[in-house]
C-alpha cells in the first residue's frame, strides 16, 4: 500500500505551493510590482496551488503485489515492473511501470509484509522466457 496520505502528500502539496509562490514572486518582480502587493499575490497563488494539489493528489491507496512471477498494481490491476529507487530502511520509493507510477511505501503502513516486500524488491528480476 502506498502512503498517499500523511507526510508524503503534505510534502507534495508544500512543494507545489512553494514553487508556485516563488514563480509568482519572480514574475511580479520582473514586472516591477510593489513588494507588499507582490508578497500578498504570491502567497495567495501559493495557497490556491496547495488546494489544487490536494485535490489532484487525492487518489485511492494503491497496493503493490508480487505473486512470485510478476508485479501487480492494485486497484488498477496493471501488471508491470517495480524498480526500487530509494530505500531508507523504514521508507522506500518504488517506480512501477508501465505508466511511471511512483509509490512511496512505509514500514508503518505495511508492518507485517515489510520485510518480504524489501526482499522481493532487492532480488534480481526473474528471467523472461527466451531471454
């Protein structure tokens, strides 16, 4: 299961808000806007961007499953490849393709299956028939 709520989602919202506010402040400074009005406009745009990101990031929890031969992404039911991008011990970032789905996974959400998931992700991918 991916941790689409909590710290990861908050981080994504904050990143969208900050980048929007900085871009708005830079654009306003290039146009010579007053500093107080510019700060207010940049803050307002950042808050709107955070709200928008929160609505766009509100996705159902996904579950990554390994059946011994292939990875599956549920609830979509997509078969594909899972690649471990970052492993911090209690938190991992996994890229699932096709479609480039990024899955932040945490031990807190997957306590019972955490070790088995880490082993499966660190193991060499199975050979394809005829390869």
